[in-house]
C-alpha cells in the first residue's frame, strides 16, 4: 500500500465524482427526453396503400417539415395570440394584487396578519384542475349561484364562457390561484428590508404611502422581477384551466392554447411527430421570452448602477 | 438521403436503444402457435365488472385449458388508443385489448391488432353483418370480436310529453315540430340540445341518414363526410339551433345534468346504454322516462345508427394468440359469459342470441315502467345501418368538436354546412399528410 499517493489521486478525481450523480440525472431525465423529442420532431410516419396490416407504416426522416408546418399553422398562431391576450390580463392583475396585499400586510399597524396571509395564500394549495372545476360550476348559468342571484335581482346574466368574457373567466381562475404565491415571495422580500431604513424614512417625514412607493417597492424590485419571470412562464404554459372548462362550453376549442394543441396532436390524434415539433417551438419561444426579459432587466440595473 | 440522414448526432444512440427493444419484441411473435395453453394473458378493458366475468373463465374453461387471464382496468377514450400504440411501440402491448369500433382501423393501421381469422372460425353467424363488418374492415381478416353494440334510440320524459300534449316523433320532421310545439307551450324548456362535443352521436346520426364517412376504392381511401347524408343531418340540427327551439350547449356538463334532472330538457337522443347513465345524471326522474325508436328520415322506414359499442382484439405483441383468441371467443359468444357481461357490466351484447337471454327479461331498473324495454331494443338493434370507419376517426372527431362548437355558438345554419366541409378537409388533409392515398 502506498497511502501517500491515494489522497492526491482522490483530490483530483473528487469534483468529477461529485458531479456524476447530478450529471447522470440530468442526462437521463432532462437531456435524453429532450433529445428524443427533438429526434421525433424530425421524423414522420409514412403509410403505404390502405395502411392496413403489418409493415404498412414506416417512420421516415421528415427534415424540418414538421417545423414549417407548425410555424405556418394559423391555428397555433391564433392560440399563441389568445394566450398573449390572457397573459396581458393575468400578469399585471395578479402581480398588482400580490404587491398591494404584500405592502398592506407589511404595514406596521395591520391586524390579523398571519390569518390574512394564510387566507390569501390558500387558493395556491388547490390543484389547478380542481380550481377550474370549482369555478366552472360558478360560471355555468344553470348551476351558478351567481347567475341565480342576478336572475333574482332581475339583472342581465352574462355568458362567462364565451367571447371576451371567457378571457376574464380564465384569468380570474389564474389570479385567484396565483396571487397568494406571488404575495408570499414579495412579502418575504419586504420583511428582509432592514428596520433602520423604515426608521430613517419615518424620521424624514415619509407618509406610509410614500414609504411604500418610494422605498419599499424599489427595494423589492428583484422579487418583482422574479415573480414576473415565473408568471410569464406559467402563462405561456396555460393548459389546466382551459382543458378542464373545454367540455363545458362551445367557447373553448381543442386547440385554444398552444400546449392544448400539442396535447391533442400527441394524445388524441397519435401524431407525436408534429406534437414534438410544436413542443420544441413552444419551449424555444418560452426560453427566448423569459430570458430576454431577464437580460433586459439586468442590463437596465447595470446601467443604473453605472449612472450612480 | 432520408436513411443516411437519419443516423446522426446523439439522436442515433437514442434511436438505436429504442429500436433494439422494438426489434426484440417483434421476433417473439411466432412461438407457441401449436398449442393454446398453458398461457397467462393480460387484458386491457374499461368495462365495469370485467374482472368478475374473467373470474368465471379462470375458474372454469380457463382452468381446463390452462389459460389464465388478468384484467387491467383502463380509462375509456382516445387516450387509451394512444396508450396502446405507445405500448405496442415498445413491444409491450397486452395480449387483449378492448377497442371501440371506430378505433379498429387506427389500431389495425398501426399493426396492433392481429388477424385471428384462423382461430375464430364459425363465429361470424353469431353477429349481425353490420356489426361483424366493423371488425373485419370488409377484408377476409378478423381483427377483433364484437362485444357490445350501441344502437341509437329516442328517450323522452313520458310524463312531460303527456303534460304538454306532445306526440312521440316518428320522423325527424315530427321531431322538429315537437321541438317547436314545446317551445311555444313552455318557452323556458327545450326538447333537447345539439351537443358539439359529442362527435360520436353526430356520426351515428349521419350513419342513420346513410352517410359512409370512410370507404376504400382499390388502394385508396375515400372520405365521404362532405356528402348529402351528413349535410342533411347538419342542416336539420343547425336549423333547429337557428330557430332557437333547442339548446346549443354541450351534453355531459353539470348544466346538462341539471336540465335533464329538472325537466328543462325533456328528451335525449341516446343509445341503448342510456339506462346506465340516466340514474346518475337525472336521479330524481326515475320511472318517468320512456324509450322509442329513433325518428326516421322517411315515414315507415326503420333504420338507426350507433353511438359507441366496442370489440375485443388480440394484439400482435401477444405470445399466445391462439389462447387469446380462444378466450375472446368464449367471452363474447358463450351464453354464460355474455349473461355475466350483461349482469356485471351492464353491457348490451353484440352476439344476437345473447340479446334475448334471461338477463334481458326485465327492463332496466330506471325504466321499470317500460316492461318491453329490451324486446324493443333488440328489434331496434337489428335495424342498425352499416358503419364505415377509417384510419383517422380521431382527427375527424376533434375537427368536429372545434368546427361544430363554433357553429353551435354562432346559431347560424350556414355555419353548420361550413363545419361539415371543414371536417372533411381536415380529415383528408391528415390522411394525405400520413401518406395515405385519398380518392377524390
């Protein structure tokens, strides 16, 4: 035995040895499936004749045709526009509410803060599908207490699952479910602001509103950026709510959002090839949008720092 | 170029790994064809109570033959087809699968269902020709054995029809008049609804009108959705929606359940399985419903379509196709088995002799007021029009949902006509994309 050599060897190899589990998991459960999806997206099925019996179907190279199909698909574009419209409601309303609630809870004279915080956060704990079903009941005129009340009061009863109000109905579910989570993130950042900052502001004669707008909000900007970033990703991946509400109404098609189209192609029409291509496109757009946003924000922060 | 380019980069490694599994599974097909047993078979089914029926086999005939069957309960619908196709890709499909008739061509086209014509000689006569033809696809092969049929019928609230002095419609023209009459007498009620989410019902109505959505011409498929028979059905329902004498919201929603339970909707065009659905949908109206034949396009005719119905097939992945075929034959033709299917699973059997066995002496509990329920059902089942399914029914059905949802929402009859064309175009485009030859 030559004990002197072993530590030297071990130290050299250690970083790699420590990396192995992570690298292996990453390769198995991330890189490999994505690679397989990319591989599928470059193929398609070719049928011969009537396509009955064995050997009638063959997987052939498709080049980029699945991608050109996806990118020129009007329905996919419409789906993307619908999701953008939906996001334009969800993100500002949800984050606006989350920030407002967080600031209110952070106010020093607020009462019942823990209970209120929990109450606002609770909907986040409800699974998306259950939330959508729950709201679906409230939206359907025949079974909704809301419509019953409107009917009793002699007021017009809007169809919430159609046209423009459908966007509001769907956004409402997302806002209801997501506000609490974002509020907690912002609230935690608010609690991290040192007490002397508050004191200094108070001594300088800041009103609570001024403290909130001029001091607290700028100081939790990183948390706002983070929640915004998460919200964009969640919006672009909207699937649960429209899918759950789809059978209840004529207003939501099977391709309402891009992810629903992927799901339909892959699991209802057995075309995993074009579904993979669409999925890759969606992943690419999501990455570009979210990281594009992060870069812009980072650049601006750096410029501001430089200006100081 | 295609083959050369396929092997590239890391993708090649993945492909090789996956390909190897598939190939290994392919080779194991032709092993035990000399003898049926001993064998252990797995069976994917969604029929309720199927495990109990299979128990009878495992304790009786299966024991003698040394063929043991295990049921794996599945969810019904498009996703099961995807699941089977995926399992087959990995060479791991179960020995036996339950398949709705309209999915048989898709499964055959993906080489999932084995031809068992050699093993099931002589069973053809036990089924109606129109049913049998759905499992052979008009060829000499037999890809599955029929299990249950689902002829369309007209269900109505007997008490409310009496209250509003309405006649049970025998033709679609009378059906439309009934809808108008009801609207006049009770403006807040609807005879029924046009449900854009139920492609299968519309397909059945088109089938009754004589539509043949998929047929073959030599080596090419012909899609006949955009044809007079389909338009006749679409125009009819579109007209009723445009007139606002029926509802236009989907079925199987909480709102629809309530409408049936409270008598806001007083009729339902449905299939023979409706007695299994109504108790949960409209529990408060038990004994108030009655069943009549589906209205006809011409007075004096007797034709119906179907909404659902399924068969059981043996997969090409099975190591024991003979044993599997033996079990399928027993399951769907043996009197004891079929009686158990009816009793345990509440299914309406495809085997004609089984439709008149003791299990169907009594009407379903929900229809206790209609003693001859199953006698009439048997008569109606005999009048089922032939159906014509193709390899991409799923695509047509999804296209239907989207196109007809928009049409129903618009409440414009012309939109219904346009929707039929959209479904035709989507279906043809998909066939062509997959490489099928499509006859003009």
